[in-house]
């Protein structure tokens, strides 16, 4: 539902401290909700991989990370390629919304089935209550949630392959992502250097608004710690 603008303050914070940052826009995002109708999880992974490749051309050390679904894409990439560090912020392996976790995949499967019969689906759009209405979509197609579920499943199956340093940062009362996700990620990765930080937050978007400084500091400290061990 989001766009690069959501992480801009974090990017500026890190850049001011000597760290180059690139915020890719995932296909279907930051334009119009209709654009998400025909975008797949594979498209998002390719967008992420292209961004990583670009940064490898200009930086000796590259950390990858993301907020929410972006963090999941970082985990998938880190399971396949060597990176210098991984940062996952409020990234979902489990969701608090039972409609998304159980009902939505069933509805999407039904919609796909009847589309072959040239009939209209029973539910095509999901309305959103967003914390960031100036940036986030206020609705998105049901099909895009099914693609997000694919991303979550892929992460679940490949966590043990992640061996690079990793920071898992999670709000303890996230209304969207079940905070258990952070512990599952932390326990599942094979990285010898890993850190889990829970912060007292009752919002999902913890990289903006009140208390974002603590999150930014934690990210910067992790990068410094990893580079310190490397130098």
C-alpha cells in the first residue's frame, strides 16, 4: 500500500550520517491502486534485486532492509545472496487480521476460479484504514493480498539460509503485524550475529511519527556495529 516517501525520513537520517540510501518503488505502489491488480510477488522480488544490484555498483558495503513487506523482501534476498547486513522492521510472518490470514486467500481463489467463467468475483477490493493516508492507498485489490501471502510463505521457508548479520525491529503492540513475527524471524535465521529489538508502540508505521528517533538510532547503531566488527 505504501511508497518510498514513507521511509524518506529514515533515509535522510542515515544519509546525514554518511550512509548512501536508495528507496526503490515496488511495482504497483505509489501510483494508483488499480496498478496492483496485475503485479505479482515475483515482480516485487525483481524490483528489490535490481535496487540491490544498483547499490553494489557504487558501494563497497551494502545493507538491505525494509519496513513491513519491504523487510520480507529483504529477507528473501538475503537467503539467496551474500549481503553485509539485513534490517527487517515490523515485517509480517503472522498477521493480526484474521480476515487477511484466512478469509482473503479463500476469496481470492474463488475469484480466480470464476474469472475463467467470465463472471464477476464476490469481492475484488479491500478498504484500508491507514495511518498514513497522504502516502498509502486507501484500498487495494484482493489479488495483491494473495501475493503478499506468497511473500510471507517464501520467507518462512528460507529463514534458515540467512547467515549475514541481521536486525529485527518490532513494535510490541503493532495492530497489523502480530509481534510474534519478530521472534519467529529471529529464531529462524541462521545468522550468528543477530539482534531483536521490541519497542513500545501501538502503531504499525513506526518509522514516522512519535518515537521514530529510537527506531532510526537502532538502525544506525546496528550498521555501525557490523562495520566496526568488519574493520
